[in-house]
C-alpha cells in the first residue's frame, strides 16, 4: 500500500488506495471558545482515523512521532509544533493546528516591535521595553540635554550681552574722558610695533616731568579680556594715573582668540616684554627697574611668559632675547594661575568650557599653561630660583576669578622660596579694583603700586604726597549701579 504525507496550510491529509480521510483538527483561535473542536464528518470513523502516538515525545518542538491508521500501519513523521486536544478520550495530535500556530507565532515574532508600537502608542515606543526602545530613550535624553544646554548658553550670552551694554552705558562718562586722553594726549606713543604678527603693537604713556630726575621706572602691562577681547587701550586709565607719578607705562597688545590660542598669546606677550627691556631707554625708562604687570587674563598670560622665560634661562643651551633678571617684580591683578581648577568655575561665568578648552589648546595643555603647577615641578627648581619678587592683588568679592586663585598661587610660591606678597581688597569685585575705583578717584591699587615702585625714593614719595586729589570721572550712583549689573 502506497502512503504519502503532504502538508496544506490548514491540515494534513493521508493519501492511499483507501478513501482519503481528513484528520481531526483542533485550532487555537481567539474567536472560538477553547472547548470547541472542529471535527470533519469523514473522520468520525475510528478505524479510518489517524492518531498520534506520543510515547516517543521528548518535549522538543520537533519530535519524532508515530502516526498509525486503522489497519495498524505505522510510519514516522516530524510535526512542527505539538498541539494536543482530546477526542473521544483519545489523545489526537492536530498537525494542522500546529502549522497554523507556528505561522501565527512567526508573524507575531516578526511584527512584535510593530505590535508594541500599535498597542502602546508613542509613549510605549519611547519608554517601554528594551533593545531599540532603550536606545531611543537614551538618544532622546541626550538630545534633550543638548537642546537645553544650547538654550541655557544662549540665555546666558544674551543676558551677559545686555549686562555689558548697561555696564558700558553707566561708566560711559568716564570712558569718554579716558578715550579723549588716549587719542589726543601728547604724552602717549601709540601703536609702536614690536613684532611681525598682527597686533604686535604697544602704547607707551610718558610722565609729564622734564626728565631731570633721571630714567623712570617702567611698568610693562598686559591687559585682560577673557583671552577674547583684550586690547592695549584698556590700560589707558592705569597709564593716565601712573604717568602722573613719574612712572612709564607700556601697554602691550596681543592676538586674541580665535586669531590665536594661548601659546601664541604668551609668545606675543614675551615679544612685547623683550621690546620694553631692550628699547625702553629710548623713551626715558630705566631698563633695570622694569615691573611686569597683568590684569585678569593678562595676569595669567604675563605669569606664563615670565615662568617660560625663567625655564629657558635655566637651560644654557637656549638663547633668549630678554632676561628675567631685568624684571624687578611681577604684579598680578585678579588673575587665575591654575587652569585645571579654574576651568569648571569659568564654565559658569564664561568663557564656557568648550571655548576655554579651545583657547587653552585642549585639556592636555591646562597643566602646561598653569604657572602654579609649573613652578611646583621638581624639574623646574632652577627656573623658580630665577623668579623676581611677586605681588598679587585681588578683590575678595571677585566672582569672575575667585580670590582663592591668588591665594593658592601665593602659597605655592612661598613654599618654593619666592618672595611673595598677597594684597586682598575687602568687598571689591573683578571690575571695582581696575575700573570703578579709579573712576571714583579713590584708587587703592594705584596707591599700593606707587608705594612699591617708589620705595626708597624719598623725593618721589614726597611729590606724590603733595599731588592734588585725583578727580572723579563718574557720579557715585552710576558707579554703584554699574557694579551691580557688571557681567564680570
């Protein structure tokens, strides 16, 4: 007897020289009660029914089972998925139901993610489940953080710009008077070229005296500006006041970011210092009484240039164009000297950390351009011994660059044997010491600088004592408002 076993989408059929029989079918269907069984009439005769012998069932989906017909003929087949139902007390394997369920399960597996989308909606897609949904959740979170970061940064930039405009308006009476002095005074030598790079220029503020008292002490000044907006003219107020006490002030310009990064700024400053050391005699200055001074970012750049020069001098194989020995003292006003500690603080005030890292040539360069860290390197012990006396000035209410920056630098220098003095101005902000107080005519910084520079010169100190009080440039109420809206 010839037997064959074929598969159709819904049932198995046993074909022989006997009458074809349709196997009993048990189909799992959500629209049919679980107790219902679809039984073709032709399969009602038990002698011609086909039964599944499950004696060899091993629990696997693809098991070897025996199918036998009414004449006790047996042959072996491999069903897909076992689906068992009870018919007249006999255990019948529904191969057709297994096929249907198998196909349904395949479709369910393939479309599982789509079903989850349909059932759960957008919320389910983004926040439920695992795999792709988790990845989408992370992506959305990161994207949201970036968007809010940009919004926050934009808000800070806008409010900072508006604050700067208000601040500039409030101090404008003093700015106009200083600007007039800068452009029309015959005591100023402007735009003296000292290098071959753009903005390698400096201004020299000369005293009114006739030069009978011999060469004058000199301050080589490097202005601040967050490494972005520094300009030599910002030193006009300092130059105007000090030049009236027989002190020459040379305001050195340098390239700002993005035209230059910190290494090029330090290089520009070093070239300017070299020019002052080698040429100041032409302007009546004393080459042996040169004081290096910087304010804010300029204090950092000047300190970097000074330490770098000392390291070069400690190495006999390197040639230099100026000597640290020509610098009588270093004055640092409201400066930062440890960039590793300052980076996170500046991120809340500006420049933001991403911009700051580009200015500093990457995170790996922060230590290199941190004078406080460089001087503590044992390899630079000989260089530190060459440093001149250091005086650091800082306001205790400075929230742009905290006063702790000067405190820790002073402590480090003192431990290394460098003569160091720290002068703190109680309640003074970043701009009070350098802008508002000079415009008030009550400039404590100015008095301290004169006392240091003219120390031992009784005649100069006597002239300073007889000098008339400095004139106020801006009404007090405007200066107080300017201090409150200052973005610095």
